[in-house]
């Protein structure tokens, strides 16, 4: 096997290890019930404030049904609330609750620990090369699925 032939498997392995690490860190932070896929929703809301469901779908690259499941669980756990848009009742906005806002620091610590674990002491050039290569792979895959 040549270098790179198993890139998708390597990415999958990294994702599995990262998810296990995130769960361990969340537990250490005393956060129960959240899973790594919730992090993308919360991060979008931390960055941009309340958002329509459709906009969250775009930002986290998930379909509507997947996002609905994620948001329902976050709502059950008390991190977010859903409400109709003030101007258009067909639009549902997702907003952080007090608990959601209060969890930001802990989730940022988990994120920092993950980045430190993944990169270790890798030089900036290596980080840039890996990220550039992954971006190109994603672009090629997106072109392929757009057809």
C-alpha cells in the first residue's frame, strides 16, 4: 500500500479518537449528555448568536433532519431553546439558554485540549500543509457530490 491510499480510513480513525477524547474531557468538565456533534451547533450559536435552523444546517454541513435531532436533544438538556422568528412564523430560530451561555468556557477548554492533543508540538508549516491538503480533499469531494 502506498502512502495516502488509506487516507479516508486515517481520517475516520482520527475522528473516532478525537470523539473519545472529547467525551472524556466533557466528563472531566462535569458536562453530561452532550456529544461531539452537539459542539458544532453550540459553536455556531456562540459565534453568531440566535440563528434560523436553515442557517445552522449550512454552517455545520448537516441536513435538516439531523439538525432537528441535535437541537431537540440540546433543548432537552437545557442548552438551547427554539422559537418562531419575529417576522416570519415559518422560520424557527435557535437561541442559547443561560445554561448554554454558561457552558461556553468549559467547551472552549475542551476544544483547546483537543487541538493541543491533535497537533502536539507540530510546527506551523506542518499544520498549514495538513490543513491545506484536507481543504483540497473536501473541495474535490464537494465537486463530486454536486454533480
